[in-house]
């Protein structure tokens, strides 16, 4: 299972390099099911892995002029504040067992995995739709819808804090629609925002238990290698078709997690 986990870690980076997102949605399932990391801990580990990988991935985008620093700052500040507050205060305050529905005990870990699976299903739909990535706004002057950008940043930050996913599939459309960024700039800027909020959010978990730094380092290095491989492959593979195929894979994974977690929780509580 560990070998499968290491291969999947590479896929996380490849996906980020190829389609500018999606890979982070796999990080928590990889940690939970292939490395047997407890779900709440896995969301913390995911923040570090996703943050470090996205930071490395943002450098070549910045060199190509595909990172808009002003937008990253405006969107990033509420997002960073929300993710840090969520990890430092909200997640620790959630009780171990929330409530029961018949024989099903809804625990903190179960809620985390179900919320994550729901996010995977939502993300997969946006990838399967596969809207054309032309840049109709590229020639227009940049405009900022400040209230909506600040609200969206806070919402994405809170979701990131809860489930440990980067949220690129939410950030990229927001940057295109609310900041009038061209698609390539939206992808590059999204990577920088994800890196900042994920790494700062991770600091909210430091000192709350021992970290498996060797696992974190190994998975992160493989994901970083994957992002370089993905960048090279992106020149040879049509991103649209790949994004759609990856979307179907994420949809199946999301449904699998929902079924597995609910069935497992029912059988455990039944005993």
C-alpha cells in the first residue's frame, strides 16, 4: 500500500502541473487510505504537502508573467486569515462525536471525510464540464469586485482549513470572473494563493501533536517531482481531455469515499 501511496503522491504533482489544480483533492484520500493517517491529521499534512508543491509550481509561472501579485494579495489575505483561524481554533473545538442517527455515530473524522468527499464530487463536476479555456477578458482592463473577492477568499480559506484541499477549482473561476484575469494568469495566481494559505494554515497545527516529518518530506518531494513532470507533459497532452478524464476519476473516488465511510461507520457503531 505504501508503494501505491508513493506513486499516488507523484500523481498529485503531475495533476497540478498538467491542469493547474485537482491534485490536492487526492492528498487526503492518499494519506488516509494508503498511508493509514488519521483523517483530521491527514487534513493538516495535506496543507503542508499542497502548500509546498504549489509554491514550487508557482515559480515558473511567475517567471512567465502568469502570476498577478496584486490579485494574490487581495484574495489571499482573507483566505489566509480564515484558514489559520479554522486550523487553530475551529477544528480543535469540534467534538470527537457530533451526533448519532440511529446506529450511525457521526464522529469528527467521519464528518471530515464526508465533507471532503462532497468537495471532491463538486470539484469533479467543474472539471467534467470542461469549459473552454479561452481568454475573453484578456484584453479588458483588470477590475476588482472587492466585496465578493474578500468573501470568496474567506469561504475558500475556511474550506481549506476544514478539509486540507487547496481549492484551486474554486479559486480559478473566482479570479477569472471577479478579477477579470486571463485563464493562464488565474492558474498561476491560484498556485501562489494556495501555497500561502496552505502553509500558513499548517502553522495552526504545529505544537498540537507529533508530526511524521519523514512521511511529509517524502510525499512532498514526490509531488514536487510530479509537478515538473506535469509541466513537461502539458506541452504534449491536450489539457481539456485530460481534465475531463481526471474529473471522472475524482467523481468515482468521491462516491467511493462516501459509501466506504458510511458503511464502515455503520458496521463499527453496530458492534
